[in-house]
C-alpha cells in the first residue's frame, strides 16, 4: 500500500481528492500497438453539473510530472479545446 504522505499529501487533501470519486467514474481505452491511451471521466449522475475540467487538468499535470520524474520522459501537453 502506498502512503500518500510520501508524496506530500495530507489526510485532509486525500479526503478532498476522494470527494471527486463521489461524482465521477473513469474509462480507460488502450491502443497498445499505437502507444496510445485515452482516459475519459464520466459523471456518475449525468444530470449533475459537476465541472470535468479540474480533474482533467490535474490528471494531465500529474501524468506529465510522474513520467518526467520517474522516467525522464519529456514532452508537451496539447490542449484541444
């Protein structure tokens, strides 16, 4: 099990982060031959007006940081909207 404190995350921050899971589910589609994956956040309740931009931005930043830190992979983030 990973201890979030190892990454500088407090228990309060973890609780706030878990709140996101009350609103969203995710779908990951992988294309191994193309070296590509697609991550979609979907509202648990489609009638809810939860803003998907924040979790998308945070996941994107965390993914870029993680690959740069762990594997020294550099790249860019392309915003399509």
